[in-house]
């Protein structure tokens, strides 16, 4: 109504002029929760269970906060330390109290926010850079890194927005000057702060969201414009540029799903604030509704329990139940009316106390429990969708409620948090990791573990190539472990197809720059069968001799091998000197069998076998993580490696096969042995690869594919043992 | 009604005489499900959800069986192999089809049982001992061990009992002669079979249950009497003697909860059959209602998810949802009308298709969901309750729904499946193992792992003392690893008290025979506090010098130590040569601090610290399991050891303390550091021990106790630094 006009811009002057008590009463929240929405929420608490539960949590948090003495300590501690945790607690309490004030109308909550902000106003302007800052990270004042200060501000400004109406002009002035303007200036105009503010990076997104939202609340158009268009307002940086650059057209975020989750909060929350204050920007339509795709894609990049695939620097404990995704799903539903996210909101069983949360509560109220549909998909990476991508293969088995998910990653580096995992794969059985990514080496906020920051082993192990399920050449990481070099090149998608998902889901990609003079190509197919299996063809081409290591970090207990190995019984040594190899104890070594070498492990209720085409020039190595780990920072995970030495061109062909079952409750075991009988390369030349897999029941699968990009309707012909094989498109699978 | 009379005994002759078709129609099931109960079940399927679900599973199993061709293969395979699994499947199908026939009345199910039994009749009498039998185990014919043949018979005879009415006399004769009599004779009268039949051991229980139930169905009083009173009918062996000898008066089964679960099925099922056929025996009242106590005690010996404490040879995958316990809870409810088991039946969400299952279904129908109450308790071991025991300490923390459980084991050996774990402790946080027992080294029925039998590492690791949380003297297992010697001696309970469970739960026990000339005494107390903690005082006395190792097999990730250790970075060696030490890689070693040495790890959402009184003559050793394990049979678990050398008398005093929290979803960490400030031994002499623990918040706890058994009202006085301390009873705890 009449406040709509106040939300429009160009009113900065008016704000400055009208700083009298009469106007003070007129302020209404501008960001994520309007006055009428708050009223609506308070009226519908009894009607919508999910809303009641969510608000009750917020109110409980606020009530608990009000019971204690306000404390705003001078920052001294690392992540996990007292002052660090206290300032985090404070911004949460500010936010909860602000929300509770708007919904209940009880002044005491607003008073709490006001008082705490006045305490911050006392210390903030005088604070130096944080004493625990690190050279390689932009320092905050409240926290060891500026990022956390931005998160503080995103919450703090919302809290202030929610209670501003009840604060008298004098205190408003103090708070705005000594907390919000001071903080916004530090975060966007100080030396380090400005750099981050203009970064195309999740830290940049938190920064522009914090400053931009502050701009709306303070009525400071300059702040908002800088947040949207960069410090120079030239659109080379800032929020819109971040949307352009950090996501692929399919909504994939270059740092990977873990950081996508984290960045989505400022992206979605700031977008919501923009939309409410500058609807003409049509931010939710920006770049073909990119924000909707970004949210939906990250929801797809999860296992059966909603845990994000631990690609790049990722902690495995995060799933889409986290607060960031609660904001995101609610905002997606509100702005796109996209019912596909409702099953996730049901699972989250929580909504944000925002206008979006209110709409979401209405929508799920009384809705029958639905399953969130996860489909096979190919997700392109890169701002233009041309920097490789990810293939998500998903197939149900005949076992009830069992879905296999294979992830084939041929995406770009993902900046400093990226891992050297070109052409790596992951395998999940529902929520169980079968072939795993270590994720990040970090105990978030645990002071005893390097102050909760990334551990040294994140670089020396977690990011290395050998920590992944891919090929390592000459015991070096891809791009020699230099992410800035790696950032310049992305793998190339040769072809992909998930159009007949019950029969086959397949992708082929190449990487020609990870090692000078070595071309890598991997073709991965999840093939439909009673129990689906993976055909994995990894080819290497070079003019020089190299050592090629195909590594698998498996999870589970070793059951059997069909090759005879020498176990290291009474003494262990590391597998290598550097690039992650120094962290692997060598447990056993074997020569490959002539023909097939099989390695079987048990994970939960299934057996898994990797059968690889080998001969006696191959070495097979069993490893365990933990060497050169003086602080016991690493988890002791297990690896199986197929190695070949002194080779120019070489192709690893493997079948990765779930089989049988192990039910210790029923004491029943089925098919503990692999069913693969033979693997053959029928043909391999510059243009084509043809492999044949035969199972013990004599069922066979011939997979033929082009090694080069081809049109989907192009005709191909290869001659095998005098017989012609013809097909259309990039590949064919023949089942007999 | 008229069949009641047939159930009485002395009618064997009648059965043999009346084998004509007219009589054939008159047979009614005698064992666990009467004709009228079956009818009742069929009428109430729609009324009781749990019954419908349970029967539907049975019927589905039966229907699936009827679809396939009956196959009764000549036995050749090990556990997990084809014929092994097939014969297991067959007895289950027989049983399911039998039940389905009685409930639905459909003849095809009876026909299936008849036909399959006729197939067994063709091969059984001619079968030799199983080709995969082991020298140390009694061989079966259908399976590699006789035990499985007994399990077959327990199911097979029930199936026959259920369908016998529909089988014509000629086929009855064939089946009874060539299957049931032949099998019962083999299991109770052949050379190896008779030995097992007369064993006071779970194998013996399965055997007498199988043969005894067969006796009822065949009307063979001799079989029944031998089952009840032993082959010689002198009551020196047999079912009643097993009830006398295998359980303590508190219902503790000497082999431990894992085998208690397993043995309970024949105990309860046979008891039910006895009660229906010889009610005068009052079997459920036998030995002060021992069978009720046995069932209830095993339900208490579980973690928060109902998983059995993995004491002795135990697999960790078993909880009280297993079929054995479904029979047990149902039978307990039916015969004792004991409502305390109803919450477990609710959790099981399944009933047996028996008269007992029917009664249980009625009872839980419409019942509000209840929690199964688990209390602190002291459970005496030994047939007379004088062979030590187990202390179960349970305390809630201030964290919602968090219960700590400490298990202190001073029980007897538990025969061949017993571990050398005298005075060992375990710690659980709800269902999380914090200080663990390895359980058994075995992959049940997994052919690739030694045919699914106990692995060699069960003896070389799992049963050894160093695999447990106790003291090891001179790197040898208790009783030098000889279970027959260990069987002769039990620890002694000095005192125990759980009468003020919010304040303190405490037990003290001694073991004077595990090592010649060494007296061991351990006193363990779970002390009430904001976060409860354990005081652990382990004293050793000897006239000779020894090495004493106090070992903790912890679960979780090492967070920090307050002592400086030398890590083994590039080379690992085993900690010792034998008795389990050969399986431990030595990861790091340190000298003890003067005063306290602290070791902290993270498990799930909690930190845990062991603070031990040390000086620089102590060695602190970090270990990981996995050395000398050529077949990768062992899980790679972690140990922390406090060692002292060349000592005659020595006392380890430790505080085991859960603290803080780790919430990676909220990214919040609290109190990652231990709060213990000092530990002191204020006094220790022949009669008394007094220890003082002070926390950083200056709160202190003084625990004083008698080292010798005393009357609960006896008066004690010790002088500490000139001050007198007086108390009544075995111990006192003073909090300041």
C-alpha cells in the first residue's frame, strides 16, 4: 500500500531528512518478511504444522537468548573457539529475535536486538583485523575470515530490518553508523574487503548480499548498486556478474554442490530482497531463470538421503536439510510456483520464517508424502555450458528401493576448492558410498584441528588425483596440482546419452591437458541388467612412456581377489613420495592375471567386484590411507589400484559390478562371487572402441563407440574379425 | 476338546496302531499353533495390522516357494554356498507353507510340504556326513555342522505338524521314517550327534528342541524324555539341565547376549511345545520363571537401537528385531502376561504366526507407542549367581534423548565362545560404540571368508585380552588364552550399587587367577553430572615385576592429545609378537605427562577424553588393527594404551568423559577440550582406595571405597592428610 512507494528507489534523501520519531514509526521490513506476511504467519501457526514447528524453533531460540546476558566479546579465537562461536550465536539470536518480534509483536524481542546491536556499535568501529587471520584469507574483524563477517551481516541486517520500526531515531543512527555502515564499508571498501566484494566466488556472493541488503535497509542506493554491479558499477563484477559466471546454463556451480549449497543462501536470499525492492529487475527471470535451475540442480546432486556428492572441498555431513536449502526451496516455490520442490520441503520438515516460507507451508499443508524424483541427467559446466560437465547415471535394481547412482565428473576445476579429479567417477548405492571421493580434509570449526580450517592434508591428500577414482600419470596430480593452471582448461564432452535410461546411460569425455603430451579419454556406461553394472573404458595416449595408475577408493571390507598378492604383514611403507602417494600405506601387491583380475568387497548388504582386463605386466596394489599423517588428520580409507608401467598407449577396461546380497539378520548370503566371465577389446583404433563383456550365464554385451565427437545420427561401421558392425549415432550396445 | 486327550502322553501305541485314513484326518497340530488358533488368526487378519503384516510375509514366502520347482540337492557346500543356502531356504519354505496351510486351509500349501518332505525322504537316509565338515565341529548331513541340521529339524517338524492332517498314511510313514526318525536318530543317537545332544551348550539346546518336538509329533515318548532329561534320562543333561546350568538366576546366559539370542529360540519354542503337550511340567515356572528372566535380560543387554552388546563371539549386526526374539517376546507375553515386553513387540513390528503371536497381536493392537524401559542393573552370572556378573550403568545426559551406557563385565568365561576380557568395560552413547568390543571375527555365511565360519583371527585377535578394554599383563591374554582353564574361575564381585542411579552407579570386582600371582581389581563408577563421566580405578598387585597395559579400543577420530608423541610416519611395525599384539600396528608412542595424560577423540556429535594419572615412566601408545592379516579379515580399528613396565603394584586411575558437541549441520562446535583438571589418589592401602577428581570449573568428586567385600551398613574410616573421612557401606562419593 503506501509503503510500496517507500520501497522504490531514489528516496535516500528522504530517509536522511525524515529522521524524526513520527517517521520512525512508519518503517516496515523490506527484506524477506513483510509486515502483512508476519501477521499472516501468526494467524496460520495453528493451521500449518510445518510452520508452527519452524516458528516454534525460532521463538524458542529467541526466548533462550533473552534469558541470558548479552555479551559481545572482543574477537580473539579461531573457528570453534569461544569468541568465534559466540559471535555466530549472536547473529543467530539477533535473527531469531527479529523474526519473533515481527510474528508476535512483542516488544521485548525488538529491545533485545536493539540492545545487542548497541553493544556491537560500541566495539565494532574500533576493532582491528582479527588476530587469528591467515595470510591467504581475507581477514574479518569479528571472525578470522571476512566471509564469516559477511554471514554475520546477512543475518544482522535482516534482524535490524525486522525491528527497525521500534527503535528510536537516536539509536537507529548509532546502530546504522557504527554497525551497519561501518561493517559494509569494511567489507566492501577496505583493502581486503573490496577484493572479496568484487570476486566471482562464493565469498563475493556473501559479501554483495550482505552489503546489498544493508543498502536496502539503510536506503543507500550506492551500496545496492555496487552490490549488484560491482564496486565500479560497471557490471564486470557484482551480483549479476556472479550469476553469469559462477553457474553453467544448467545451474551447475563451478565449485561443486557443497559450495553451491553454501552460496545458494546469499544468492537466493539477496535475490528475494532484490525482487521485493526492485521488482523491475526481474531477478528471478535473469539468465533464463538461472536461480531456479541452480536450486534444482543442487538438489539433484545428492545421494538417496539428500547428502551432496562430496565433489571438491566438501564435507560429507551436509545434505539438503540444511538451512541454506530451506531458504532456497521456499524461495523457488514462492517465485516459480515450482511444485517439484515440494517433496524436498516435506523432507526438510521446516520452512523459513519468510513470505516464501509462508507460501511453502500452505502448499505442503495436507499434501500426501511424495518422493523427490531424481533422474539420470547430463549437466553441462562452464558459463556457456562448454566446459565439460557431470553425468549422473541412476538406475533401480530389482532389489526393493535400491537405486545405483554413478557420477562421472568431467567438469572444470572449480577454482581453489577444486580437486584434481579429471574424469573421476563415484558410485553410490542409495546413500552408501561404494566408490568414494574423500571430500575435504577438514573438521569444520573444531579448534583442535587447525582451528577448524582446511587441514594441510587437504592439499597433500584430499585434492590430489590419487585421492580420486581416476588415472594418475607418473604419480603426479593432474595439472601438477596447480589449480590456477587447471582453471584454464576443462575436459571435453565427446558424447553423452541418457535417453533410454533403462537400457544404458553413457558418457564419454576427454582431457588432453592434465599431463603434457598425454591424452586421456574415459567412457562410462551404466548398463541395464538384473543388477545394473558399469562398463568403464579409460584410454591413454602418449608418444612417451609413462606409468598409468587407475585408482579406486572403495568403501567396505575386502572379501576376495582372484589374484595372488603379497601382503605386507609385519611392516608397512608408503606407496610413494609425493602428490598424495606419501599418504597411502601399501598393504599388498600382485601381478595381474592373464585376462581378468577381480577384486571384491562388501559394503552393507551388497558385494561389489571390479573386474579389469590385465596381464602380468600390470601391478595390482591394495592401499590404506594414513601414512605421513602426524596429527591423525586423515580417515583411514581403502584403495585398489591397477597399475601399468612403461606404456605409451594403454586402455583400462573394467566392469564394476554389484552382486549378491549379505543379510546378517536373516543370516543369508547370495552370490558373493563376481559373475563376469570375460572382457575383451574387440577393436580399438583412432576412431572406434569396441568392447565385449560376457557373464557366466553367457549373456554378453558389446559396447561400440566413437572416440570422437560425432553427430547423433551419423553412421558408423567397423569390421571385427571380418564381420561388419554398423550403427547410427555415437555408440551402440548389443545384448546377446 | 477331544484332541486334548490325544495330546496327553502314553498314547504312542495308539498312534502306531491307528494309522488308517480315518485317523489321518483326525490329526491336529500339537506344537505352537493349534487349529483353533490358526482359525482365529485367519479371522483377525483384518483387525490386527501387525498380524496381517506378519502373516502376509509368511504367505508371500510360501507363494513364492510354490512357484518354483522343489529342489533338494545333495549337500556339498560350505556356509554361504549353494546347497547350504538352498537347504536353509527349504526349511523356511516348509515352515511358511505349513503355516499358510493352517491359516488359509488351502491344500496346495500342504501338498508342497508333503512333496518336499518326500524329496528329503529320498536322499536323507543315504547321506554320509557332510563333505565340508570340520574336525572340531560335530558334522551335519545337510550342512557342514550338525547345528544347522538341528535348526532344519526345528522348522521341518513344525511344518510337518501343521500339515500332517492332510497327508495320507503311506506318505506319513515314509516321511516319518526316512526324514524325521532318521534325522532325530542321527542327531541324538549317532556318535557325534549324541555328544551334542547331551551338551550343556546352545548346540545342545537346538538338538534337544529338535528331537523333543519331533517326539511330540511322532508320538514318541522316548524321544521326548531323552530331550527333556538327557540320553540316559537321568536329568544330568537334557533340556531341564540346560535351563539349570546355562543361565544365571538373573537370566544371564553364560555365552553372552549374542548366543543368548540364538539359544532363546529353541529354549522358548520347545518350552511352548512342552507346555502345550505336558502342561503338568509347568515349564514356564521352572526355576523361578527362569525363561521369563532369560528373555527379559537379553532384551536389556542391548544398545539404544536394540543391538546386543557384542560380548564374546558376537556379530554386531544382530538386534532384538530378529526372528528368535520375536518368538521369545510373544511367548513371554502369552505365558507370563508380561506387558513390559509390549514396547519391544511394537518395535519388532512383527509377530510369530503362533498362538503366542495371536495373543501378542491383540495386546499391541491400538496400543500407544511406548518406550522400552532400560534401567541400570547388576546381573549376576553363574548357575548359582556367584560367578561374578555384569554391571549395566545407564544415565541420561542433559542433551535431549541421549543416554550413556557403560557395561562392566566381570562374568565367567562363557565356554569356547568366551573372550579373555576379564574386568573389561564398554561404553555406548545411545547406539554409538565409544569404547568397543571387536565382537567375533567372522563374516557369517560368506563363503569367500573361510566358508562363513569363525576366522583364524577370531582366536588370534578377537578373543585376546588386548582386543578388549582391560589390563593385559606381560602381553599375554588372561588365562594365557586357554578357555578351558578360564572356565574354571570367575571374577569376584566386591560390591555394586545402582540404588541411587542419578547420583552414581558403581561396581567393583576382582580377578585373581587370570595371571599367576597377579591380583586385579577394577572399580568403575558412572557419576551423575551435567554430562555424566566414568571414574575407572584399575589396581594390580603382584610380588613380581610385570608390564601392565591398560587398553582402550575407542571408536572415532583422534582429535588431540595433551602429550607429545612420536608418530610413525613412513614405516609401521606391529606392537608385539603374539596374543593379539601382532595384529596392532604401532602408530605413535609417547612418554606420559607428569600428572595427567589426556587423549581426545570425536565420535558422531560428541568429544570424549580419557584422562589418566601418569608420570614419565608410563608409555602411551596409539595403535591400529591390521598387521599380520594376510586375508584382510580384520576391521581396522583403533586403540589407545597406557602402559607401565617393571611394576609390582600399580593403579591406573582414569576419567572417561564425554564433552562438548560437534554439529556439522549447524557448523557449531562446543567444548572440544576435556574439562578435567586434576586426578589424585588420596589414599590407597590394602583396605581402601580414595581418589579425587577436580574439574576446571572447580567442581570436585571424592570417591572412597573398600577394596574388600563389606556389609552394606558397615562403617569405614580413613585418615587423609590428617583428616578423617567416614562412611557407611562399601563406598562413598563426596561432591564439592
